[in-house]
C-alpha cells in the first residue's frame, strides 16, 4: 500500500496537487498552526473546555488548506479558507464560521455554541467580544461507564438494526435533530457486534453489546452507555449533548420540545425507500470524479493532500450484487465487490463492500458503507473512509463520483476534478470511448 501510494504521488502532474490546496493559507499565515481549546460559550454560559469535552479539543489549520478538529478524542478532517480575522471551516460538508479575535480563535460550532481556542493553550489575553459569563453548568459526572464486553450481539437481539436520529438535547434543551445536524444521524447496530455511527455525513465504526436494558457502544476506545427509554435509544455524545435515536426517525414519544413550546407535529416528509430495481438502475453505469487525501499519519505524510481524477465502472446484477472497477489516467487502482440493498432514505438504496482490492490492499466486508442520500450533493457517491494498515498507520481519504455525462456546477470549484474543463468539452460522448481515444483505459477487466 505505502509503495503504491508513493508511486501515485510521483506520477501525478503538479497541477493535481495545486487543486487540493485552493483556499487556506501559506506557511507564513499567522492563522496556520495548532490551536488549543480553552472554553465553551453556550446559551449565555461559559464553561472550561474540560467540562464539556473531557479530553479537550484542538484545531489544526494546515498551510495546504486542510484542517483537523478533535473534540473529546473524536477526530474530523476538512478544509479551511479565508485570511485575516474571518475564516470558514468546511467539515463533513458543513461550513462553520470562525473569527480571530485578538489572540483567540472563535469557532461557531452551533448557532448558540462557541468554542474558544488559543495557540498557547492559555486564556485569551486580548480577545474582544464573546458571550457574557454567567452561571457555570455543573461539571460532568466523573464516573466512567464500564467497558463493553467482547461477546458480539446475538442475531436475535431486539436492539440490533438501524436506529435513526430524531432529536438532540443540549443542556436540557431538546430540538429536532435537523436543527443541529442538517444531514441527520444514524446508528446501525449489526448482528455480528459491529456498529456504524454516521453523524452529519461523518462515519465512525465500532462495536456494541446489549447491557442493563440498553446498549453499550465502543467507538475508537470511547465507551457510550446508551439506555433504551420507551421507543428511544439515548446516546450521550458528550457531557452536554444527548442524541435520541428511534427506529423510524420520528420524534420519540417522550419528546418535550424546546422549553416553553408545544411538541411539533410528526413529520411525514421522509421520502420513501427505494425498490431494488430502482437502486440497481441508479448505481449501474460509468462514473467520473475525484480522490482526495485529507490527512495521514506520519508514515504516509508524503501523500497528504493528494488530489487526482478517477474513472469507475459499476456493473450490477439483478440480485443487487455489484462490481466496481476503478482507475486513473495512469494506472489501475482496484476492483471492489459490493451488495446493493433497497434501504436508506433515498431511491438509490445503499451499498456495502463485500470484498476486493484497492491500492493493492484488501477492502474488507463492511469497510465501505455508502448511503448516497447522505451525500453533500445530489446524484453523487461519496466514499469517506480511513485506511489503516497492519502497522497502525492510516490515510483519511475520500472519493466523489458522479455519473459520466453530468456537470458539477453545484459543487464548489475547489472540489471539481482537475480536468473538469476538459470533461465539459467531451462528457456527451461515451466515457469508455473517450478514455480509449486518449489512452487512459487502464483497468485490465474493463473492455
């Protein structure tokens, strides 16, 4: 894997690398660097960072326009743009406002929630503005939940299956989940004991067991004791935030709404799921798009920021079994077998990897878990995953693929394929005819 990715870096044209660096700052931009969380301002109250995020928070702005945010040990990557005192962070397809106030960086995480950072980890000395200090909320309970047992959940466990986020409670104020996470959240408790948590398009994997009238979820070593209360699974994201999941995604029966308001009516706007034939029709065909590396461990630092155009062909059988062939202008990248199912929120269904290879390395069953209805853009496959090798070194990567013949005008320019202008000049022709004509038919199994 390491040799293959290093080779890719050498053969990609320099223009490919420049496309990954749009926005952001240069190495001498004073905003570049590691910022350390100091405090959280929410609903008129100010708390020490550790009272909200026990393990603290850091925000790293890189000179190449990438950024890494860590909250309570949970890591997310994205991009940043702007200069001076006004910046924008894009993480998981959501744009967050950031301002520089004196020696402080102010990150507007939610509408009424600010996280304050400084470079030296000390309290701001020259910050102007900010929320007034008032009553500090009580500290989080220091008692840690017991670790999950290693026994996987039984196939007949009634808690197994898909749970969909319905509402979020922050400091006792509960609101429908779309008010906090525009793309919603799901928690898939699989029968084999594995689980997948997707929040606002960001995907995390872990394990789970049933325990004490609820479930215990282990994600990245963090343990979340989640009781089942009535029709809801209560998931404590952190000391200040609870996410309620229900089977159907509708508001839980005990929903109280924001203080002083009436319970909102149950939504009936959720689109119907796909039929298998509709899902197959959506996935089948030729695709074109981008591959981007957001971040890496030190062992893969030579490819951090890699940005390259990719081609793909997806062939689907009537039973939903599918094969994905992927390549670039220079070489074959791999073949992945997937299973397509008629579930998810959209008519395109979902797809889960079953086997295959990518970058000369194995793609495991369940490593790709794709629901296009959660993608930031319509009619697009977004595969955002972290590859980890046997030594524990990792690459945080993303594929964006759109059917050949569609434009990308709704996508920010910095995420367009490198050769997008060329693509617009030929995309009305069949993809395989084009790549054969220009000598880029580089997959041995595609004729």
